């Protein structure tokens, strides 16, 4: 089910008792898992949201405009042929420009998979690392069609379930296997890249050029470099010192490379900014995310198939317990999506609408849930100030009108009304505005009950703005 069906709703006209003005009232649909779909939309191509919602469940059509530049770090000076990874920013590629594709790196990678111990002395690896590498800059040879896999799909932390179980049908193993191409990186990552490109050619009719994923940075798996990209230039990188540091391969634990550090296309080692991580990642993603456009009207998500994705009240969605045959309809719908629809550079941006709604109500909902009010009337007065732009005081009791005006404030009248993205955003905006209006209107409700309604709302919404993380950005906690 691609959920491009007609929006279930009706418009009715209410006549004000004291004024001739008319107001439209929409009958909103209660969409199952609307909160998770909304959060998936808001978190795409964003590190903070993808880190919180790391185990993604959704697949989006994506596109890159002709001429957009990307980067690849390698130990070879010749242009890349076939399957390889692209980075959104050059710093990402510099971290492994000296080692990716070299024989010594492959041997070192195999050794660190089995031991944290690093070899000492003047090894072949150290000699080759000191020799420098190459940073390739490529530009899209044409408008590229891509599949974006949400969550931390290219990084550590269990973000590969939707790929391995839905797309790759449980075919990814821990061994590289004789049939897997030697394209660098951990064995499972090589298999995923190869299988994605096999499916692109054989199952999806060559209708996509690669796959976009989020990890420490952003990456694209390009299936045919020579067909999809134009070489802009190749530069030789500065020889690296033997000790770790910025742009160097990490010596300790971390990243998708396993025990020895990051894998062949993981983020480079070295320090990362701590400070205000939310602000840093927001600025970082705002610029880099513009390189890829997503279609929020046409996408497939496991949240729409009636599956038990949160067994035993799990804190994040899981697919491991679900029989593979129940995942086949999702896989088929991804195929139908890719073979039927063309990603549009002019697709309606439901993420922007979700952003505006979250930024409008995130802080006030947290304040209302904290319950620091002298009385229930004090709380109602604060809510009334918030909702005043939507209230016609000639008919103060017209709660449906208030809810509709509040819920549609950021949604243009020209916005698509029948897509999954639109339905999810409308469902969430209606729920927020309904909770606010109900708390304002119910004068008989005590303060404790009213505050509880906002706590329940926050527990349901789980917006990424309410989370905090530890200094390593490894543990996220809902701070409400």
C-alpha cells in the first residue's frame, strides 16, 4: 500500500450566530502510527533525528540535481568504476583517502575485526599511510534518481534492519561470500551495496542510480560511477602522521568498522564538536541536506502495515521477530514505488510544514506538561493566549473551528491532501490543537487532569526537540 489514496475527510460550513462569516471545518482522519510517520518525515537527512529514531522503517524517493558535487576518498588516483560510496562533504572522504581500496587496508581491516590490538612498529600499513591518498570530486552527470533509507541506516546502532529484512530479504550474512564484489568496507556493507545495485538493475528496471543513507555523515551508494557521475578533479592528500587525530582513522572503539574503529566508508576518526549538538547538527544538515531532495508524498513505511513493531513495549521499532513473509508486501510496494513514480524536485515539502508546527508548539507543550501553574484557570488563560489568533469571540464555543484553524495554520490550501505525508502531518496537527482546545474549553477540569493530558500528548508525539543526549551522542533521553 503506497498510501496515495484520497484523503478521508469532509468540509462542512458553520454559520456564526452573531456574524455572517463562514468557517470551514475539516473532519480529520485518525491515522495509525501517525506520530511515528510524522517523526520519520521530520528526521530524514538529519543527524539528530536519525540518531534518536535510528532504526528507520521508511523508504523515500530521492533525487539529486545535475551538477551537484560529491566526494570520494581512495588510495587510487584513477577515476572510480562500478559500485562505490560518495560523501556529501570532502572532510568525510579525507578520513580514509589514504587507505580505502589498498591491499594493506584490507589486511588491516581483517585483523581489527578479530582483535582490538593494533600492530606496532614500522608496518606496511604505516608506510602506505604516510604515502598519502587521493580525494576525488565528482558531479552528478544528470539528475539522479535515488532511494533514501531513513534512520541511521549507514551507521552503527541497529539501523540496518529495514534494509536487511525488507529490501534484502534476509540474504545479508556476516561473511563476505565468494559472490560479493571487493569494494571495500566490512563484509556486510559490501553485500548491502552489491545487493542494492543488483536490485536496482534487475528488480527495479534500472530506475534508480543508487541509495542514500545517514551515518556519521551522509553517503550515497552509487551503482555505476562512470554512468552517473562526471569527474571534476582529483587531488593528492597530505601524508598523514602515524598517530590518530582529525581526519585519521580512529584507533579505539567506534563506528561501523567494529572493534578497531570506523569502516571503509564510516566517518573519520578524531574529535567531533560537542557543545550544543542540536544546533551544530541543525546547521550542518540544513546545508548538506539540500543536496538531496526527498518526495514526502510518495514513500513506503512499515508503520502502515498493521505490524507489531514495538513488541513488549520496546522503546524503538523492531523487525527481527516478524516472519519474513509478512514483510514481503512492504518490499513489493518499494518495488512498485520505484517502478511507478518519478521523484520530483518540486514535490511538496511536508518536512518544512512539520518543522514549523514543531517549532511553534514544542516549547509551550513542554511548559504545559510541567504543570507549573497556580490554578487550572491560569493554565487555561495561557492556552487562550496561544490560541487567540484562531478564536472568533463572537462564537467562542466553536471548538471545531478553532481546532481546524490551529491545525491548518502552516498548511497551504494548495498542499496535497491525499498523500501519506499530508495525512500524517494533518493527523498530528489536529491532535495537538484538539488537546489544546479541549484543555482551554473545559472549565470543570482540574489542573492535575489538564496537565496529565499534555504529558500523555508528549509521550505520544516524542518530538526530537524534547530529547537530550550524553556527551558522546550515544544515549538519547526524553527530557520532559
